[in-house]
C-alpha cells in the first residue's frame, strides 16, 4: 500500500508463522461505515480477529488476501469463451480449474501496461496492440489502460488468448493489499483494526470497484472469514522516548496509523505532546473517528487537533493550509525535538505537506528554503521525519 510498507519485507516479531503465502483465516468482528449518509466517500472501519502469538506494533500494516468478485470472473470467462472448468497450472505448478485461477490467483482488475504488452506478443502484427507496445507506445498504452480492467482488453482484442494457460503470461499475480493498522494491541489484544475507503466508479460503460476495498465493502459481513497476515514496517514508528512530541498529518484514511499511535500513547501513559492534522471533505459527513479524537483532545492526550474540511466553505482548505496557519508553533515543536509523520496520498498531499513543512522551518528559523531543506535532511537522518504514503 505504501512505499515504506513495500520496502520492508521482514515479518514482525511474533507473527512470522503467517505470511502472504500462508495467511491466517481471520473472522470479521466489526465492519461499519465511518462516513455519514450523503458523503461522497464510503469509508469503513474493520476489526479482524487474530490468534494468540500474533503481534503488531503501531505503524505496521495488515495484509488482506482478497478474491476477485464473482461478477468480474464471469465477465472474463464470457469474454474469452471459456467455461471455467478448464484445468490450468498456477504459479507453483499446482493444477486447479480456471475459475479458481481467475478468482484467487490472477489480477483481472485494474489493467496494466504489462498486460497490454504481453497481449501484443500473442499477435505481434496487430496494428493497434503494436502501437501500444514498447517504450514508444507507453503514452498510448497508459491512456488505454486508464479506467479499464482485463475484461476490456479481452473484449477489445478477441480470439488472441487461445488457451486458458496463456492467461498466466498476460496477467500479473493477484497480490494481497496492505492497509495501515488503526489500533494499538495494548488496547485491543485479540484483534487488528484498519480503515478502508471503498473504491467504486463507472468507466467505459462498466461499473468498477477496488479489488480489496470492494471485497471489504460488499462481501465481508460480520462473522465471515478473511485471510490476513501482519506486516512489519520499521520505517514508521513512534519515538523511543515517550516524552518526545509528535506531529501527525493524516487526511482521509491516512488517519489510520495515527489512531494507532494515539491509542498506544494513551495505553502506555506516554507524556509527550501530540498534535494531529486531519482533513476530509465535510465535517458533518466525513469526520472519521470524530468522537474518539475529540475525546482525546478534551482529556489532553491530543494537545492540538486541527481539522481541514475542504468543501465546508467556498475556498477549499487543506491540511497544509492549517500547517501554514500554525507555522510558528509548528517550528517551535520541531525545535523541541518533535517527530513529524505523514500518511496518505503520495501524489499530491504528501508533496504539499512537505512544502508547507519546509516553509514553516524557513519562516521559523528566519532562514532560506535551502536552510530548511538541510534542517529537514537532518530530521530524516534522526528518523524524526517519517512518511507512509501510497
């Protein structure tokens, strides 16, 4: 899910028994909406049972092994003209039927350039596929892939896949999805919690949904089972010194690890100050974990709680705007040794937050942006600037 999660491959101590290839069959203990009716987003809170001996640390992720939905599998079978009962060898040379392969082994969702390139190899003289192949066809291929899934490729270029086994050449392997853990095991010893935005959209005349978020949103009622594993992320950790101040910026589902951080500091009685910046579209509809966060603010665990609801006023306001409004105090906290964390969208938010942070450092220190960049580089070396972005 994130650059740091993917970079850290070692399992966390205590749960090496369960891995992506040997997941734990968990029971869904809770699955409810965090967003209110009328919200443009569907964000859910999930609680998944873990067994004794499975341990996690705030900052870690839970890996969820989802399946492709029945409708998507049926559409692919129909587009290819197969029944699903054909026998194929999976990635480990285990013989299974095609239906199971499409459900549990192959990534038939979001279309990739790799699949287009592999499809082109099945007919090297096909003019349109040829135009989307190789480095020179990158832009055309990306344009074609946008909003499409494998069923579109199979429908637009019929007859090229002649045997079910060829699908293992054309399609990538179905991989687990990583979600930041939103709970402290000190408070929830027998379960792991996470925050998931369900992705649904219409594109090219078809209803689409995210592989895992759709699974969690539609096919994971209470009491159902879910294959999971815990994944260590040593690059995203609370300070070892419990008295160190912590600044957290987590808009949207980026709130997840910071809920875990705050619960952990609450459970361990850590004395360090905590400051949270949270952003979403509308306060009334999208304030995730509002009651819990406001209670933490009221009882002093959260020293500062700054929110940015972009659609509640004519001019959009984001977390980076709140940072700039509080730049002087933000710099004071950094000078006191505060740790700074960001979680959420990598493409825009994380960059905008970093620029706002650099600006606060430059203004607070009466320095240049070059000086601010050096200051931030020193923070990175001290592990006082940590990002979990995706």
